[in-house]
C-alpha cells in the first residue's frame, strides 16, 4: 500500500458520503430529504410532536432533528462506531469478505469443467440485460436476507446481530451499527449468491448476460438507494401501499423490524425485496402509521450495555462466553469427571 492509498483509505469514513456507490452518499440523502419533507407536510404528527399543529409550528428542522434522538447515548455510540468501524472495514475486515467477481469466475470455470466449453451464447439484447440485472440483484438480495434470517434464528449468531437491534433511537448512522462478524458474513453470503447467479448466466448466455450498472453498482441497488433508503434508519415513517410492500421493503417496514414489541420480532428481514419474507411468513406490511419503540425490549433488555463502542464490539463475545462456552465447558468437564469415576469404580 502506497502512502497515497493509505491516506485515501484514512478518509474512507468521510468518502462514504460522497462516493455514489456507497449507500450514505449525499445524493441518497437528497432524495430522502424530499421524502421526509413529504411526510412532514402530510403527517407532521409522525415526528417527535404527536400533535400536528405543534409540529407545524416548530417547523421542519425540529421535525427532522429532534434533540432527544440525535443526542441520545445510543445515537452518540453510533457516530463513534461509524468512524472506527469504517476504518476497520477498509483496513482489515474487508479482506475477509468474499467478492462476487471471484465467485462468478469460479462458477464459470466449474461449469466449464463439468459440462465443457459453453457455446457462443446468445446475442446481446436489452431484454436479456434487464433479466440479468434483475436476477443478479435478486440473488444478492436473497443472500443478504438469508444471512439476516440466520443471524436472527441461530442463538449464538443473534448475539452478534443484537448489536444492530440494541439501537434505542435510529439515525442514518444506525445502518452501520453492524458487528464486523455479521458484516463479513452478510457480504460474503450476498456475494456468493450474486456471483453464482452471474457466473451461471454468463456460462449459459455468453456476453448477453450483461449486468446494467451505474456507479459500478447494479442499477436495481442504485434505484433502491434513491427510493428514500436512508429513512429506514430514522424516525421518519414512510410506508408504501400495502401491495407494494409485498414486493419492496419500505422504510416503515424496517422500523417494524427494529421494534421492541414482541409481535414484531423476527419480521421484515428483507433488504430490497419483501418477497423472501412473504414466502417465509415473516412479512408485516403495515396499513397505518404505528409509533414504534426501537430496541431489544423483553428479548434481553441489555441496551445500556451497547451504548459504547467497547460494548458494541465486545459484548457479543462476553455474551457468547457466558451463555454458550462456559456451560459447554462445564458439561464437558462433568462428563470427564463422571467417566473418570466410572473407571475408578
Ligand atoms: Zn436496521
Ligand atoms: Zn435484524
């Protein structure tokens, strides 16, 4: 790594607000701001002031930046974690995640070895490009959903995912409140799924399997970022029509995902598409506005332990040690003692 590269990487936590391939880019904040204004204008009571008249008197800025949210200890932990974690991702953790290009190349080679050289493929056509783009986006999204599902359902993985759900208030920075173990696993599963799809389509269709990209990113993903994606981690409730929430995950559906209410646990685990949740029976498509309390709720009530960078990184490990490793070791040593007694007796 040259000094120049090192310096650019050092700026990464700030670059994510500029680079259009990053979901924190200012261009996505711009469309989210427009959407937030629409919510304020139509439903001012959805902000911190439950009364629409008071909310309108206090104005849009107060609606957008309630002090009790942006200065909450949970939000302050998010800001510090954001910078430190982005640096660790660019310098360390990023190397551990699988890349979709690698998987696509490997898939193509494996198919060639198994079934022989692929033919000339199909001639390029815009419809095939759209098909490829949709298929790759769907595959990526399914990989991310599956990772999210496993992190909810497997108890020791849930200890890592708790980091994300321990947020007591949500700001756009909360989107980065993800433990590196989960970050690497989710990125790898997404890349594996997308790479398999792209590699297989490339083998089958040849150069006609062309992924449409913008800012070197699948256009479906870019379109999704533009659709007020930033609001999914915020206090601004933006829902889509119910039928559309069966296809695309709305910001409001992700608010429900973060709800402390038992009825909402393990629901709406989708990233772009709601179809996987719909199929798995874990979809909630809200018809009306609901005031949601974010956090872990009765699931563990350990939110305070996650209000620091140290807690966000290390609490999962101490939890795993106490809940899984120590009991397992205790069982193992009891077994050993019992066997030892048997032998003696
Ligand atoms: Zn979230
Ligand atoms: Zn979750």
